């Protein structure tokens, strides 16, 4: 049981990295759907079947349909950014700050 949980944990982390590192918003949303399904597997392995079903129906089903609808509605022109280097620098600074807070807490 612990080995199965560890395998799904690694898969969940890899899928979450796919969300963050994906260059296109639609593929990022699809990685997020996979991540949400894998979190539902974790709930099912912990015998929380109701939470697993809610995870699939509410998050992977309804919320992600709305996210993909908005991505398709905005189209490819919404993907162009003004200052990508500044965005990466700001993201790295915020991520480092959050990591520092989590380590200190």
C-alpha cells in the first residue's frame, strides 16, 4: 500500500510540474486535470471515496471545463506577454519567499 501511494505521489508531483512548466495555457490546463485526477486517486487509496468522487466531479469536471472555456474564449492573442523576463524574475522572487516562509514555519 505504501509503495502504491509513493508511486502515485511521484506521478502527482510530476504532473504538477507539468502544470507549472508548460508553455501553452491549454496544455497546462490538461496537466492540471491529470493532477486533480491523481489527487482523487490519493483520496481513494485513503478510503475517502466520497472526497475522491467530489474531487473528480467538482474540480476535474466542472472547474476545469470553465478554465478551458476561458482559455479558448481568449484565444492565442491573450498568450502574448509584455515583459516575460520580468515575469519570471517576479515569479522566482515570490516562489523563493513562499519557500522561505514554509521552511521557517
